[in-house]
């Protein structure tokens, strides 16, 4: 006959197994909805240079033409030589930064609302907004309508932060760890496959509106995602655990869009002065790195479009090449990084990016360009995971979410500013100076990281 202790142990094991099964269903749902969303989101990436060329031809009497007149006047005022062939780069950078800025502003608000009303309703609302943006894109025959589609998409793109919140709701620490890995895998697969699909579908459209079929495909995926969320995503924040009012959530949301509060990590408590200073330095390093990296990364499709006259299919193959290297690096090399070596690996990755960007900017042949692109893909797959792991070591158990939330907001702010800054340099000076300046400036975050004191530094 089983003892009381044995029965208690058996019962706890049953509860744990039931919780693991429930968590597994949640993680599978998160993986599917994120993968479908990212496939739709990345469809546009190889098309962006051709899209802006298209609007430059058909929308001279509309918003594109009006902005172009202002840009031409600005160039003459500054004494910049003829830059019209680079106007698409500038416009693309403005659109990229606008999308990321809207995402930076809206994600904390969506997160705060989900704390009160639950994750699932806000995930559905976000998915509906994203579907509307793709619906507008399918009929964006003018630049103004296309901008409206990107604005709707940026405002609605809170699903990634919501997916992170869903994973954070899980009770098991093991499930939370698996959840972060699942999100990373969904991103890798989405960016690996999505651009190629977008390029392939663009060939199925008529020449005049080459973007229509990719846009319809993205719309179809987003509608499938709405149905999937409605029927298969469990609610992970029961009413008993929800915030009673939105006041505190809005206060936290306003904090997450205040740059001064973000850089100072003022919401993080119970750290020593040295720990707080190290965390602030690490956050600043992360911001500077992503500001430079995201700007140069965003201009890659325009560089290949201008220098090598890449078609959308060639752009898709470029993204496939990059994605494969990143996937192999993350699945092999990055997973084997020993705890305590993250600082060294991140510094090495940023250092490798310096010659990679110089090669990309200077390359006159596809071979040299792809060598630089290979270095870029390998290095970029190591830096952010290592900086994230370093940051996660700060703060107590009850402060981890706050620390990582601030880091995500710093990254979103960097991605909101980087594309427009890099595109402006590209527009004014050309590709080689843009990549040379950006590449050499990456030495700055390497130097900043060297000054960050970690637990490993102290023991050494």
C-alpha cells in the first residue's frame, strides 16, 4: 500500500506532467502563429527597392512626387550632387524607421492592455490590424496608399511582444526557456523562407502591379492566422491574475517609450551602484550596436538593386543565403557558447562585422559581395544572443521581466532610428562611404563592451 508521502509525490508528478502538456500546446500555438505572421511580414523584403522604383514612376503627381520635390530642394540647399537615383533608398529608410517607430510606441500599450483584458483578445486585435494593412497593400497603386498600409502594420505589430508575454505567463521555468527558443526558431524560419516566397509570387503578377500577388498571399496568411488564434491559442492569463485597472500598465508603457528612463534602467531596483552602471553601459552598447547594424542591414536590398541590378528573385536568394548561415550558426555555434564567454563572443562578432561591411560596400563582384555577406550573417547571429544573455544575468527573479523589457525597447528604438540615419548617409554620399563609415563606427560598441564589468571579469 502506498504511503501518504508517495501518494503526494505521485500527485505532484501528475500535476507537473499535465502542466508540461498544457505548456507544450501553448508553445506549439505560439510557434505556428509567429511563423505564419513572419512569413507574411518578410514577403515584402526583396520587393522594396522595386516597389519604390514603381512609385517613383507612377506617383509623380501624388505623395511620392511631392516628397521628391522637397528632397531635391534639400539636396540643392546642402550642395549635394544629383541624388535622384538614391531617392528610393532614402524613402525606404524613412518607411522602415516609421514602421519600427510605430511598433516601438504601440507595443508597450498593447502589452498593457493585454495585462487587463488577456493575451488572446489583444493578439486577435493585433492580427486583425495586420490583416487590414495587407489588405490595403493589395490595392496600393499609389505611394500614399502604400504608406497607409505600412502605418497600419506598424501600429498593429504588437504580436511579437505579446508572444513573449504568453511565454512569460507559463509557470514552468523550463517551458519559459523552451518558449524563448521557439520564438527564435520561428524568426529564423520566417526570415529564411518568407523573402523567397515573396520574390516567387512577384513573378506571378502582371508587370504593372507586380506586388499584387505577394500582397494577396500575405493577406491570406494573416487571415489564416486570425482563425488559428481564435480557435487554437489558449488564454494564458486567467482573470484572477490580470491587472485590475489599466493605470499601472499605462504608467509602465509610458516608461518604455521614454528614452531617458530606458537608458538609465530606472525601473530596475535592488542593484548595487556598480551593477546598475554595468547594466546601463550594456544597454547603451546594445543600442549603439543595433542602431548601426539595423541601418546598414536595411539598405542591403537597395545596394544590390543599385549596384548589381538584382531582381526580386535574386534578392530572395540573397535572403535565403543569409538565413541559412544564420540558422546553422544559431543551431550549432551559438548553442555551444559557454556561460561566461558571451562578452568575448559578442565582441568578436562585432569586430567581424567591421570588415564584412567594408567588403559589402566596396565589392564590385558578386563573389566578393557574398564573402562579405557570409561574414555579416555569421557575426550577426552571435551578437544579439550574447548581449541578451549578458543582460539577463542582472536583477532578481522578480526584476528579470523588467530588465528584458527595457532591453527590447532599447532595441526597438535603435531599429526605429537606424534605417533613416543610414539611408540618409547612403543618399547623400553613396554606398561605399555609407558602409565604410557604418562599419568603422562599429568599433565604438566593441570599445563600450570592453568597459562593461561582468561577473566573469570580477572573478578573473
